[in-house]
């Protein structure tokens, strides 16, 4: 069985120490919901709300649910994912304050839970799976907080119409957008 | 990313600007008409507890023509974007307006004059428009499993809509048939379910989305939204049930639960304001804050009325605080902000350079509106307490001046928006 491990909070070179306890936790399998075209996010967040500090949550999904992991990281969960087959991921979440996530990150997490990182084409921010108006706040926080910033690439899950007036007031606009699976990408630029 | 979310698609469910703006502009115009009718009938406001005439007509121009009209426009525009689900065909939204607008005008004519054909015809058209609105909103909400803080209030609004429309029809038919055992009790229940139920729940639910968006702050936690929805439902059942059963103390208990609801709601909004990124709050927020102050006062007046304390004063005072102090302040405050915001958003929706909010807003007109609106509420409250027709007339006239100022703001904003769109279409923005 092919197994790819991806962890936010593992010990160097191996799985995190808390994994052994997490293996006993019940599994929430969201694959049937997704197969029916339903979004299980509410179900997962409800389950996550019931996890006390030190507790665990285990999700089975047909892919690596990266945005969900970031959302739960913002709520204090470290996570550790295993790809069991090409269409089956099991992700273990540990409610430990999410400190390992930050230690592990090559990225920076904004207060809203959005992630930022730099690529060749400039600064990127991923606001997917954040509850409105958090995506707008994260983007505006970056723009307002970095006067030197001239361009920003946003990873969203839809075209953020309500953001447009706020961008315009700041002299910014959307110059280009693309739409791929799970990634509506917007290129924002400050007017010259 | 979850497949369900992907299936929603990236295309927002943004209805064309003609949908919300026909409701908003109509609400703005009827806002002037409503205050004018009240000013004309101000002499009859003292001790008003119901009955046909100009006060009742003016009241319904405001409640239906301004509050419900604006609520419909906002719901049609905001709900599908917030829930990311289709709301319904655009023609159905337009049909709602086509039914509802003449319905409100004809019904108000009937309420002013007692003309039976106007009462029955107007009520039928009005209820038809409201019913279509309820169906469209209900269809949208049935597809949504998240956003419980917003959708539960919206469901309560839809349920209240059904009850208020039923009670309203009964009251209209009763005017010439006289079959209701206690007309005053039915009227009180109708007012409660309309003010706190339909409009109150729309205002509360949408404020969980709009206020954080306008002040740039984190949203209200779902748990809080669920709590206020549950408390609101209990308060409404007690309040309306008590009124219909003629049990004042039960209605008072409902208002008391309503006060608890308001406390939770305002505490959540205070947290939103505390964490906001936008430090300077615009003019519109003065009205929103005033509305939040008056909302609990209206419930205190409701308790006094339910317990039978000076009903000739507390009844009209309660109506003033509920309709004009809480709802009209809140709705016109939100309109001050949402109209230019949506105009700017639509102007940039197709990738062009959007018109700036600051270009659309004519600030002096908004300031005059806020000052006149606040002054009008104060004068009307004093006038009702003292039963003074001159003070009541002065209050209504001041309200009319404010409404004209607000209409002039809307006129200027629409003219600037349309000029920008025309220039953009010609390639010369």
C-alpha cells in the first residue's frame, strides 16, 4: 500500500508522538457525503467543536483536505495525514493548540486563518474554507499592512464580489482570474 | 477542498442590479410618502391604538413599503451570495416587486379611506408578493446546511411572514365583516410577528453578515447565532401566543425573553465592533447604533403595554419605538451603506474598474437624514407621551425632511452610478 505521510507537527523524520493515541479515535468518513455531492464541512466543524483540549478527530476523505486542515489549525488542531490509496486519505487531528502547525510551517498564518507564502510571482494568500467575511479581512489586512505590496495572488473558492468595492477604495483591482478545481485564483494589483 | 463546495462553482449567485435597486429605490420613495402621510395625520397620532385613517396608512407605507421592500431587495441580493445557492429566476424576483408595490400602495389607500375594494385588492396583491418572496427565500434556505446563525433567523422570518400575512388578511376582512372576537388582540399579534418576527429576524440574521463586512471584523460565531434564533423563537411564540389568547403576562414574558435575546445579540455585535479593522465608522453607523439602543427600549414598552400600563400612551409609544426607532433606523442605516456598496460592486463585477464608493456617496444628505430622523423620533416620543398634536406634527415633518434628504442622496447616487456605467459602456470611464 502506497503511503505518503504529511504532517503538521511530526517529530523530525517520523509521525508525531500523539498519533498512537489518535489511532483509537472513531473515524468520521466523509467520502459518502462527498460522493453524494454534499459538503461535509458543517458536519466536520460540529465534530471538531466537540473535541476537548488533548482530544482527537479522525477524518477519512478521498483526497488530502488541505484547506480543512488549515481551518482546523486555526482552531488549535495539529494534523497528520496518510494517503492510504490514491483516493483515500486518513487525516488525524489533535487538539493541542496547533502549536506544531506554526513550528512546521514554511508559511505564515494570519489571524483569520489564511496562509501566506511567497512564490516567484509574488506573495500568495490562501483564504479557502474560511467563513465570510474572514477571506476579505485577510486580504485587506495584507494590503493595508504592507504599503510596499504591489501585487497579491489570492487562492479563493469563488469570485469575491464583496471585496471589489473595498479593493477599489484602496487603489487595488483584480487584473486576472483563473478557475481550477478547488482553486479560484485572483491576481490583484495596486494601480500605478 | 470539498467536492460539494466545488460543485457550487466559482460563479457567484449575483443577481443583476435591477433586482435589488428597484426595491431600494421604491423603498426610498415610499419612505417620503410614509412620513408625508404621517405628517398629514399627525393630529390623530396621540392615543392612537388602531383604526382606519392616515396614521394606520402611514404606518403600513413605512412597514411594508420601506421596511419589507428594503428587506426583500437585500435578501434577494445578499442571500444567494452568502449561501452560495441559487435563489430563483430573476423574473420571479421582478414579479415579487410587480405584485407587492401596487399592493402596498392600494392597501395603504384602503387603510386611509376605508375603501373595501382597495383594502381587499391591495391586501391580496401584497400577500401574493410576500408569498412569492417567502417561497423564493425558502427554496434557497432549503439548500443550505451551513451558516446556521443566519439561516435560522431567515427561517424564523419566513415562518413569521406566513403568520403575519394570515393575520393581516384576517384583519382586513374583519373590517367590513367584523367576525374577530378580539380585533385589538389580533392586531397586537400581527404587529408583534411583523416587527419582531419577520423584519426583526431578517435584520438580526443579516446583521450577522453585514455588520462584520461593513466594519471589517470577524463574524459572529455560529453558536451565538443559534442561541439568538432559539431565544427569538421562544420569545415570539410567547409574545404572539399571549396576545392572541388575551394573556398579557404571557406576552410580557415573551418580551422579557426578547430582552435576553437582544442582550446576547448586542454583546456579539459589541465584540464585532471591538475587533474591527475599520476604525472610522461612517455616517450610516449612527443610525445602526441608535437602532440598537432603541430595540431594548421597545421591548420595555411592550412589557408595560402587555401588563396594561397606560395603554393609550404605551401602545403608540411601543409602535413608534419598534417601527421607527428600531427597524426604520436600522434599515435606512443599512440602506445608506449597502446601496453605494452594491453599486460599486456591480460596476466592477465584469472585470472593469469599479466606481468608487466615495464617489457615489453624497455625505451631507446622509448627515441631514440622520439628524432629522433622530429628531423626529424624539419629538414623536415626547408628543405621544404628552398627547400633543403640535409636537407630533413637528416630529412627523422633521421625519419628512429627513426622508427627502435620504431620497436626494439616493437620486444623486443612482445618477452617478448610471453615468459611470454609461461612460464605461462607451469606453470612456
